[in-house]
C-alpha cells in the first residue's frame, strides 16, 4: 500500500478495540478476525491474511467518511476517462483491470473498492491488485510473465502485483462510465447498451459503504447512473476485451462514435443465479465466507474471490440459521413461523432458490450428516 501514512503502535493501545486481529500458527498458516465479522477465517496464507487486513483498512476508510460511496469494482483511467468495471460472481473483474493496468498509457485506480465522495469525485486508494494464483492457462504469455515478475506479497493461492503506473493514494477523478462484465466460455467480445435503471441496481447492490438514509441514497444513485456511460461487456478472450475497451474509451468523447454497440441484454441478477436446491439437503456456511455488518445492511465477504454479496433481511435471516448445519426444510419451517401471512409453498420456493444461488456462488456447502470438516462438497 505505497503512499499510505499513519502511526504504527508497538503493541495494543490501552482501551482500544482491535479492528483486525491476525495470528500466525505453528504450521505457518494464519487466522483472521474482523471487527465487522461474526467468526474468524482460518488456514489462510500470507496474501490471504493480508487481504483481510486490507479489506478492514478499506472499510475503516469508508466508515470515517459519512456520505461516501464505496463501489465494489475495478477502475482504470483510459484516455482521461475513469471507467469502473463490475459484474456478477467470477466475471473476471480483477484479472481484467490488472491486465488493463499494465498498459503504459492507462492508470489503474483499484481492483476492489472505489470510494466516491459527496462531490462525486472518485478516489484511488493506492492498493495493489490481488490475483488468484495460478493464473488461468488462457492468459497471454506476456501478461503471465509480467505477473510472475511483479508479485509482491503472495502465497500459493493469491498474489499482489506491483503496477508502476498505478494511481497513487489520494488521486481523484470523476467517474465517467460503468461497464458490467459478463464472461462467457466462447464468443467475440462485444458491448451492449445498458439502461440507467439496471446500472443503478448494480450501483446500489455493489456499494459496501453505509448508505445512510435510503431515499437520499437512491436519489443519488439514480442521478449517478443517469450521468454515466453505462455498457454491458460480454467477452471470453481477455486480450480481445482489452482491445475493445481501448477502442471504446481512449477517444476524447466516449463511447467512441464508431463503436458497434448491441441492443440491451435482459437484466441479470448481480448476485448470480443457481439451480434451485433440494430442501432435503443439509447445508452449512462455506469456510472462507464471513458476514459483515455495514450500517443496517448485511454483506457476505468471500475470501476466495474477495467478493461481497448483499443480503436483504430475509436472506440475512437464512444466513443466521446456517450458522450450524441445517436442512432446507428446517429453514422453511422456521420462516413459516415468522411470515405467517405468506403462502407456505412460496416460502419453500424462495428458500430453494436462495440456497441454490448461494451454492452457485460458493457461499454454502452441501454435506452429509457427519462433521462439517468431513465429507464436504464444495460447489
């Protein structure tokens, strides 16, 4: 985190409550506990534990600035325009913005969180991007070689990457565009138009700062979406996507006048989709997921992909029931006692859909009746 400054205490400060606690164990692994989480994460490598600390520092930065917007995204300045990239689970956001960041005429602002102040200026936090290792075989050799040479803090699963042209901590710029990513197995890279209402839905659900008063927050998000160039990028090949992004945004006016932009796609759920779950199954939380209370909202923070998933009050209630292994039918029975005015079949269908979505995203695991440590099936 170059260019960050602060006072480091030589041990606990009397009367202070730790924000982050990291311990290294005899086997060399680390455990991490956050003030915002309900339980620790364990068996982490050096980069994994570092990620936890960085996430808490970032959250503290946001909490200390009421009214700030914390967009969960990657952001790169291209041709003088700051472009935010977000998307559904495992859309390739971090890999894409890191690849864009090594272009000598681009400037990486972030790969994870972009603070946007009440003056609508975005701020670079100066935190190196973190990639999951090893990189996919599909990345171009030049990019793979660069990452190998430029790793800083890393372990066998994750690595932070030094980017010489990264925007220093405190660099400010207005956000110009929002690009929602959809990674596919095949097919050419292409842009599609995005309606402001769909863009606003992503902005709302990808904000990890305290939104404050709901109506004012929604008004601000709606105005933000109306003022941005909002596009949907579908791609399979990373290098092809980089070339298309350059063509779209290095022009003085964006998007470039000659850019081929397809019709709007059907709206996607920003938290992803999944096959409905069998309610007879026994479910529990995945080991690398921690819940975080941010204002009045509940987020699930996933160490594996450093993803945030927002939960409405019912979803938060289901997550609470998953603290110990529980069947889907037991969850339905509990919710029926609370929501007596909702049809039982509707509750069952909603729980099945939610558990399926959580399994698809790797937030919950399905296992047999034995201990959680044995027989788990990671999905």
